[in-house]
């Protein structure tokens, strides 16, 4: 659904590429995390995808349509929610925003009204449909922005920092909507965010950029598994810290971190604990989270994928 082939952008003679030979292939129905530190090239890549910047070389396709040569057809398959709700007019009501953008995208008035009613109802905004967006909370403004992006039912949606600044309830609603789009409507969802816990929870696949180049592009589970530390374990036992061990006790359970040279050595540690009379609750290999992996990738000359 999204195809990027050897995409490169150089802003001026003698400058390093802002985007350097990036290729991606994102199938329909995928929730895709596009991550990287500030200045990594994410925004430039997104602008080329959206037809706002012309690549120095390479090409991008949305839904099979070339962004440069078939821009109108490509953009008809693309909806965006920009960080800070920048794709809505605050002086208009929620209903007026949806009617305006639906008509702008070529929908007939009746179809636009049908879509607006469904979206505002699903997002819990129907009772406030005639209120100006500028008077809404940050979470409600974000919901309107999502509705605007979805008004024409595009097969591809870009969500830029979709949950930044939202409260718990609004965050849950947005997450549920993202999952529903991908699973039930086969929408391709491209997420850019610095909230790595959100990306880990929602994304089927993750790409990480560093200094204009891709340093990872893998299914999320595979990416995390590749950074698993096979020598680190966490052992939980009942009661206080056994003699000869270091650990933290909370609510009657002690957690002990263990690093071994060989995985088989963990059995020796368990036997030592048993000899101390400790009652074993659990033994787990320490798993990295996406933040650990992200920091490793952007701070080292790593490349995964």
C-alpha cells in the first residue's frame, strides 16, 4: 500500500542528504511505526510521501499511484492527522470541519454528511458537533482531527504523535480506533511518535531512521527479540532477600537480577536459592522494550532488517 524506493533528498550542494536511499514496503492493514530522533529524516520522508517535497531521486507510491506523476490519485488515498491538530479549523464547528474537508476531497454532500455522522458518533463527539473546535479540549480536538483524516475513508492514514498530550480516556479511544482501522477496515496506518510505549503496543512493524538512513525495518516482535539479552534473568522469590543475594522486596516478594555467562548457569543460581530455603515464584529472561532498542539503534552504528 505504501512503497518507497531508494528515496533521497538533498537540500543543497555540498549538504549531507536529509534522506539517504530509503526503501520501504508497507502492506495494507499494517500499523507501521516510523521512528527516529529529531533530525533523523522522518519529517522529510513524510513530506515527500505527502507530495509536499520533491525527491532528489527515488520515488514513492501510495496505493499503487506514483506521488510525483499521479499526485491527485495518490493523495486521494491518503489522510493525515498532524501533531497539534493542525489539519482542522478551530473557528469552525466539528460538523463544519468535516463537511468542508469531505467536500474538498470530492465527496457528495449527502455522503459527507453520512460519514460525518458516523465518525462523530463513534468518537463520542455527536452531542458537541455544532460547537467550535477551538473551545474543545486537546483530546477532543485530536478526535476531530482523526475524523477529518478519515472523512473520505482513505486506505492510508498518517498519524503524527496521535496520543501526545491526551488524557488516559482519550488515549484509549485513539488506540482503539487505530486498531479498528487496521484490523476491521484493512487501513494502512503510519505512526510517527516519540512515545515508544505507544508504538510498541500498536505497531505490527517498526522502522527506525538515523541521520537520514534506515537502521531497522522489522516486525516489532522480531526487532525486540533481536536485542534480547540472553545472559540476564529476573528471579522472583517469596519473602525477604535471601542471604548472599541482592534484590528488591515489595509486598512480600523479592526480585533478584541475575547475569550469567551461560544460560545453563541460571540453574545453579536457583539451586543456591533453594538451599537458602527460598520459595521460587518465577524465573524470566529479561526482555528489552522498544525504548531500549531505539536507544541502542540511534546511538550506535547498528543496522537491523
